[in-house]
């Protein structure tokens, strides 16, 4: 959607569509937007800045094009201020429907409990109180060709690197 908006905006400013398309073909993307952090044993680990329901849903929609036959394990840290306060809790359970399984991190000090959201989810969703528990659980579920999509607006206790190390065995 952003690429299309850029092409239209550039055309409005007098740039031919072909020139815009050539320029976009060179675009390498940005950090923390479906950024591949590593592939181990044909399992891909991604990092994405998605931290509210709309961004989570858009990211999972984009994952559909990448996933092939593999499953998508969405790992979510509700770290932003609006997530920590529970502002998005009514929409949260609906935004991850395109994932095959959701692993939610319930950190200490979260102003609300994720259990109500999980109870209303049509997608398999589990709550974990530590990143170690998330990694252990995902390792028992993941197979070759699967995707682990880690979504947070922070460092998430270096879960990306730890997940990749654990996958290496």
C-alpha cells in the first residue's frame, strides 16, 4: 500500500510511473518490518515492530504471501503504552486470526490480564510469563518450513537471538 501511494504521489509530482517502479525495485525495505533475523533448519525467524492491532493484522496479512505451506507462530509482546494500559484489548483477539498459533507474553505490571482476550480468540493462543517459556513451547511445535514472527516495539529480552540459538540445538 505504501509503494502504491508513493507511485501515485510521485506521478502527481511529474515522475513517470516507470521511473517510480524502477526506483522501488531497488528498495530493500526497512528494519523491523518483517525483517528476517535468521533461518535455522528451514525455520525462519522474523522481527516486526507491530505493536497494536492494526499493525499486527497488516503484518500477518503480509505473512500470508511469504509463508508457503508452513505455519506462522506469532509471538507478541504487548509493550507499547497503549497495549500495557489495555486500550486495544477489545480488538486484540481479532487481529491475529491469520496466525496458526499465537504466543502472548504477559509481563509483570501489565495493567490487565490477557486471559479474556485468549478466551475469545478463534486462533490457538497461549499466554506465557517468560520468554524462556515461549521459546521452549515454540521449539516443541515448529517444523521445517514454519515461520516464527516476533512482534514488539522493543528488544523483547533478545528473544530473536535466543530463539535462533535454541533452533540450532
